[in-house]
């Protein structure tokens, strides 16, 4: 690997490069982070996570949970570390090896995403999950089946693999194509795939920021992979070019705040946004800044050289963006923006630490929700980029399905604790005891002009329950009344199937609630026995 093919994540017009090159020539060095501004933004972000954490946890999704860990650390939630909530996503193989589904709605969205973000937060591999005796190392070694074969998806996995490498016994991993065809890769083959994906993969997975992060970490932390270093350095330097694009956008923003009639700056800003496909959403600016500075931070931590121009560009981005966020963040829907804001919080806190120490404590940025002190902050309308029309905020029209929520409320008021609905989604709610595999559950589901009361089997390995559910349909038809349809649906969820009972939207709430209660009462013990027989009950 003596020669590397040039690579860049940027495809910009000559006009954009002229703007960016002007920015590069005018970066002042050295720069320091404005601590007062940084503290204000961090405090705002912390108050927002404190206000919204309950509802984020109620989403009952590992991708949401791990983003909180990434942005705010392994904080204490209800007197327990946030990583304890990972226990709800643990499954067990027949030999009792614990694991987390990968690239699956019941587990990680991206391969090893939870482990990568925990590594960024300084979570040790030997941390025990909710007093179960299970550690992160156990989960890492068990989570080796990856339900994708896309090279662009390797970033989080490689980052986690590098940071937890001494604790990982697995040296090969099985990836599955959409048709189920498996392919086994060893660690060096993973690196080949990740390098190749920089050149041929699309940019839909976090603009390849994490892909670069993963390659950098593996080269730095796994000695036998040093031959990939030329690629790692190429990818790093190319990604850091984005810093200068972001700073150009922010400088043009400041010009327009000072002079809204500056037509040239307005045109240049639009040109940069168009070429970068980043629109005018403030959330995108936060997302880009958080990710690319995060790449730079962890590269520095791993010993890579970053130019003074790139480093000081990042500092100026943080100072300018913080000034904007202090006066604009109140316009943003935090529930929709916390993923990117978390990356930005992780990035700027680590950047500040790197300016003070070569070996920063990765846990030092963790928020203590019990010690937060709200304070009134003055909004300088001059710096409100949304009110001034230079940026927009993503707006989501959230329609509350009042009929559905009334059913959920009525059911939960009568259900025991372990049979309460899970999550806070507006179109479905799952029900199952915590020791069942997550993919096996009862569910209230909104259907077109109907409400569903159902049993779902959302993994192939639960197929042994299917014959029982098929044969019990006649019994359920006798026991449950006023339904539109009660049957087994063989086509549901990749032919894994479901037992479904549909009710019209005009059906009385208590009839639908009673149907779920009856369904659970008639089937739960049989399902429990089948799960236990197949060693699929959590200890």
C-alpha cells in the first residue's frame, strides 16, 4: 500500500473553492475557546437533555439511548448509569452468550453504534450492565453477526473494535447480504472493505465521518494494521477540509447578520449550501460541526498530526457557532435535534480538553443532572439566525392520535407493571415482560381506519412459536368479540408473521382494551413455556 488513490468527500464548484481558499488564508493562530460562550451552550444543552430525557428513554430505542451517551456521557438516570438501560436490548444465544442485534430495529441501527458511542464517553469494557453479570466485553464478543454487507456501515464498528480491542476475543465477523447470504471477514478484511467504501460507497451513512473515524482508530490502536496508515492520513486530511467549508458558511452568516443587504455574501452562502447539500437548517450546521470536529479530536487523541490551520479553524467554528446557538437554540425542536447536538457537545468538550492536556479524561464531560442550575439568559436578537432568516429550524408537525392514546392510557391503568406498554411512539406500543426477547411481544398498532391488537414475532429464530399461534386462532375467535378480523398473517415482516385482531375506529375503547387483556391471558403462559423450552428466556 505504498500508493494511495486521491480521495475527497467534497465535490465543489470553482466558485466555492475560491470562497474556501480565502477563508484558509485568513485563519488567525493561535485561537482559544471562548469559555463563557462554551459554558452557556453546554449548560443549555444539559438543561434540554434533563427536560427531555424521560421522553427519549420512553422511545425504547437503542439508537436514541446511545446518542445520549455519546453527547452527555454515561450519566446517572434514576440513580443508575445510563448503560444499565442497555440490558433491555440484550438477547441470548442457546449457549447463553449475550449479544445485541446489529442493524436491527431491536438493537443497533449501525453496527456496534452503542459500543462506539460508549467508547467516546470513556465507558470501560468491563462495566457491568444492570447487575446482570454481563459486561460490555461479553456483548462485544457475542455481537458478531452483522445484518448488512455495506462497507459504508463499518465506521462505528471499527471505532469500537479499536477502542475495546484488548477485550475482544472475536477475530472474525459474519455479515449478511439482503438475501441472507453470509460472508465472513477477519479484521484485516474489514479494513480493506472500509478503505474501499470510502471510494465507492454512498454518503448516506453520516457522510462517512464515522467510516473515517473507524479507520483512524484501527490504524492507531491495532499494531498489525499500520500498513493502512497512508489511507488513514489521506482520509483524515480530506475530511478536515470540511472545517473550512463550515467556517466559510459561518463567516458569511456573520456578514449577513451585520448587513442583511449584502447580496454577494447571500449568494456565496447559497452556493456553499447547494454544493454541500446541507440546506439552510441550523441542525445541519450543528451536525456537520459536531461530526467533523469529533473526527479531528479523536485523531489527535490517537497521535495523528493536525495542522495548526485546521485546529484553529475548528476553534473559530466553535466560538462562532456557540455565539449563534446561545441566541438561536430556543428556536430548535430538541427532540429532533439532540442527536447532532450531542455530537457537537462531545466534540467541543473534547476539543477544549485537548487544548489543556494530551491525555484528557473521556468521562470528564459527563453531565450531572442533579447539579444543573437553570439561569435566565438574555437573547441577543441580532444573533438569532433563525429569526433573521439566515437559517431555518426543522419543524415537525406532530399529530396526536388521541383515540389511540386513550386506548393506551386505559390499558396501562389496569395492567400490572411488567405488562405495561413500552415506548412513546404515536402509532404503536409494545407489551412484553422484560425477560422475553424484545422481538416477541404483544402490540397495539394503528392501522388505516382501524386499531390492531396483535402478537409479533420479529426474528426468524422465533419461528417455533408460529405453529402455536396459528392453531390458537379458532379459540381466540370464540373468546374475543366485536372484531373486524382475527387471523394469522403469514406475510407480515418478511414472512415472520403475526397474529392480528383488528377493530374499527368506532369500537368502544374498553372493548379493545379487554381484547388485549384476553389475548395476553390466553397465550402468555404458552408463549413463556415455548421460549423457555428454546432457551430464550433471560436469566
